[in-house]
C-alpha cells in the first residue's frame, strides 16, 4: 500500500494575505525544501539506519523506505506497488550520498530471475498557493545526484522510456551515474521547472535496468527547494483521481528543514480542496 505523508511548509502571513486578497502571494526570500533522497526517514529527518554488510555478497538489511515505492519489477509473482527496501551498499558500490541510503526491490538487492526493469517512485504535492505563483516556481530548484546498478533513467511526471529522450531528464552517462565512480547530476529551474511541475501530485519516477543478474540498487540525494510561501506539501499516490485530493487530505508533519521556516510560524495553514 502506498504510504502518504504531507510536508506543509507555510509562511502564515504571506498565505493569509493571499487568501484575503484573492490574488497570488508574492515570492518570499525564504527557502523551503523537501528532501527526495532514497532511504530518508522524513519523520525523524535522518536517513534510515542500515545493518552492516552480511554474507559474501552483502549488503546489510535495513527497514522499508516508507517514501520510495517499487511500482514495477520483472517478477510477475511479486506484489506492486510496495515500499522499497533500504540496504547497505554492496562492497563494489560507492557510498550512499549524504543523508541517503541505497534502496532496492528486495532486502538484499538480489533474487532469482532478476534481470530486467525496475521502476521506483516518490510522489509529493504542490499546493495551490505555490502553483498560483509561477514566479516562485521559476525561482525554485530541483537538484539530484543519482547512481544505480546497472543503469537508470529519471523522469518527472513521466515514466522514463529509454527510446524516448523526452520522457526522462537524466540517465546513466558514459562515466557517471554507475554504482561506482562519480554520480550523475541534474539541476532544473526557471521555465523548464515550471513546465515539468503541475498542481497537486507530482512524481519522481526512476527506471533502473539490471543486466548483471547479481544485485541491483538505486541511490539518490536530491531536493526540491522552493522560494515562496506554502511550498511543497506531500507524498501522494501516483494515480489519484484528483490532482489535489491526496494533497489536501494529508496530515501535517514537520517540514524537512524546520530551520528554514521562520521561527514565528507556530502552525501551518492548510488549504481547502481547490476547485478542479
């Protein structure tokens, strides 16, 4: 079952002004961030703890990642969607970046008949307050560093297709993005970011191809940082009937970086469900 958590980042004064006047709120210089890392535990704002490597292959086993979902894998017998597994790195892999962990489709990143395509997804919401302020979106930034075993393609609100370059933003390079060596990097802002995002549910979708049939995994360190008011709001089901339904129904938790929200904001202002 897909799990949902809502990250409500609110500038109370600016949002109140917007609602009273009926117009879009002005962009604020305050930077507010949602973390898109794999293996990141949002309620405690820290990466999941993973056991040391075990056995000849490793890696060590960690808890399920409540915020990254396996939506496709080669085995027809497995149930999808389901939470991804956090795992310690294989001895041949580069270390997980920053506050992230490697994730995979199984507790040890391996299994029978594993060659093929794996699709992982993390969804979040844009509030109507931010969407009504395109300048705030233009001044925001999506930043990712990505590694995978063996190859990856990353799409935003599209399922990546290796045969369609328009469906993905970044892929494994000739010398970047593999399980060892430098990570592949992406930074998107301005009009490009505005064209990719949409109101309500947004999904970062990663296609990983396993060819070696030994072990597979994905590691991402990333964020979507907004300049503005009620920023970014949630992890949401990727196939909600209404773009806003899952977002407005979310419960409130701490923002990812509480220090980035003004100290005088004691509680978030939740928007009602916007008109379709």
